[in-house]
């Protein structure tokens, strides 16, 4: 059974930082491209960042470049999203997903940026 379990979300003040984690099980983690998406009510899910199995990274939203960093630890089957200088516009449910021949999704973790 494949599981992706996100953690690390919560309430943070503007300008603060959070690190999201996503632990995978049931897949050959090192073979998968891992991605973080986010979604707010009434909007489509958008790609935040991706890291492939060669550790090449990309960011799908211009506003997060320079503030967010995606990384992975294949020894721990975990992908991370370090988020700095958070603003209210970053408030969303954040999802991790694994892509290879199949794709798998986590259940999401809420990030709320508010004073």
C-alpha cells in the first residue's frame, strides 16, 4: 500500500518560516520525481516545486523562487519543502505527490500565514 504522509503545516506569522515534510512508503522512492502542490478554495491546484531522481529542482510559481527550497532524502524516503518569508498569499493546503509510471498523492497539510 502506497502512502504519502505530509506534516509540518500550521499557523505562522507573515515573514515566518515552515518546513513541510512528506514521508513515502510502498514505493521505490528514489525512482520517483517528487512534487509539492498547493491549493486554495475555488482555485486550481498549482505546482509549487519539483525534484527529480537526479536531484534536479524546479519551481512552478515565480513568487516562491528564492523563498522556497525543495529537497529530498532518499535514505529517509522523504521530500521537504523549506518555506521562508511567508506571506498571506502562501496560505493553502500543500500536497506532496510522487510521479513515475504511476502517480500518488498525499492527503495535504494546511499552511496558514496570518498575524
